[in-house]
């Protein structure tokens, strides 16, 4: 999930981007009437804008009237038991991690339907846009790596590392986003149904194996390969051939 809306991508015209913004896709949150000016949680939060959305949740910039600051709200699409499990799982995953590459979780709201949590608002660009604008790739790579080391040392796997889930803030710092596919290593789990984004799958993922620290490292390598080469060659190779090359 992209935490911030990115500038127009290569091959995407401003006119096309403007048309898309005038006719947004009917995400579950939009269908529920959540949009600019919406008040939620008994009026505590006022929605300002949508920052990004994925298969399980939508992220908004909102103003917290109680604490008088702007925050990010991750509102999950499912309101039943599955939605509650998803939001609790992601909050538990991040809450006890103390590292500058992770956003800070503020509060969890389970009585609201659909459930959501509030977190620190980080302003910046997705990795691809930041690198096009001159962000130093050595510093970016180092910060992503230290964030992954922290995850792995704490028995966690991101499992969906991709440019859209890496934010470079206005101060030049890196934030890893969207832990909806993340995995805890210390729990017995069945192999998920191929979590993550196929472009960045390690070879073991299509075989039905659980992601591992090596899987995150592979995804980072594919992202950096593409960034350094400044083209999409690697990601255009058919998946079967890519693993051989």
C-alpha cells in the first residue's frame, strides 16, 4: 500500500492522473462514505485526504481534534471478525518495534466499524519517485537494510517489500510501510497463498514456501537492481526465466 499518493509515473499523463482523481475507484472505504470532511470516532478525527489503498485497508490523512495534530489513519475494509484480526495483528506486529524506519502506532479503534488505527503521519514520496528526484541511493539502501535487520532480529518478515511500500520522507529518511502481509517467525504457520507482490517474489515463494529473511533480501535486491539500472528490464523478464537469470 502506498502511504502517500505519488507523482505521475512514467507514461502516465497529467490529464490521465486528473481524470483518475475526478473518478476514483470505488474502494470499500469510499463505498462506506469515508472521504474528505468525514468525521469518525465520535467526531474525534476529520478526514482530509486519501493517501493510498490496498486490498485490505485504506490510509487517510486526518486531523486528530483531541491531540490537535495531523495523523495517518489506516481503516480496514472488513468490519467483522476478519477485520478485527487484521487490525490487531498489524498493531501487535509494529507496537513493540523501536526503529526509525517504522511509523509510530498511536491508538487502536476496534469499536468503530470498520476498525482502524492511528499512526504518525509521514510526508514524502514513494521510493521510485524519490530516486528520480535525486534521493541518494546509498543512504536509502542503508536505511532499508537496517530496518529489515531490525525486523528479522525480532523474528518478523515484511513479505511484501516493493517501491510503493518504501517511503522517503521530506527529511530524506526511509520508512517501511504496509505490514499487512508480514509474518512472525516464532509461530507455526501454514504457507500463505503467495503473499506479497509477484514482481519481487523470491524463487521459493511460487513453490508455496513461507517467506523468510532471505525473501525480504531478494525483494530488496530486485528493487535496487531496477533502481540502479534505471529501467524495468529485470521486471519484464518472464517469471520462470527471471529465477534462472
